[in-house]
C-alpha cells in the first residue's frame, strides 16, 4: 500500500513552509485566518522564538508553553511541544494533519470525575448506621 503524500488545500508541507504568515492565513478557515491576520501577542511571539531557537539547534530544552490558543503553523511540523493542560505539561508531537488547528485542541484540560463511596453521615441511612 502506497502512503499518500500529505497536502493541505492542495499544497505540500514544503510549499506551506515557504509561504509567509499572510499567504498561509488565506488558506486557513475563518477563525484561524482572523487570529493569524490580527498578529501574535507577546506569549505567542515568545513561543515562536523558542521554536526557531530549538530548530536552529541553539537549545536542547524542550519547548514548553502555556499558550494554548496559537494556530499550528507549517514550521511547527515534526516538533514535540509540551503544552500546559492546567496541571502538567503534556508532550505533543506536531503532525501535518494538525496544521491550522489550535494547540489547545490536542491536550485535555478536564479530567473525568470519579466519585468514591459517600462518607459517614452523608446520607440518612449512613448517619443512623454510625450511631451504634
């Protein structure tokens, strides 16, 4: 079985990486396009600087971020980014299918609630059982 080469809106990864942010924004859905054309805030600029430094080989530290609302750009493909889930940093490897999504989509920030048995005195029947 031949693996099909990834394309996003008819462009390969290499072609997407050569595009500027404005040109890439024209290919994205409306919400992401608006976010990209508005520009990056300070936290997002800091993250992009960390990514550029990591790709250049100037640092070995993993790229960690609290910035869950940044759009995944073609330059991020192949990197492992540690995204904060509210409690811990979850390592996520960016794949080509993730392009034009938001980083926060890939880490769950809510955990399943599992309740144990009720405590003594929590219900009427348990209150009478404790008074022996």
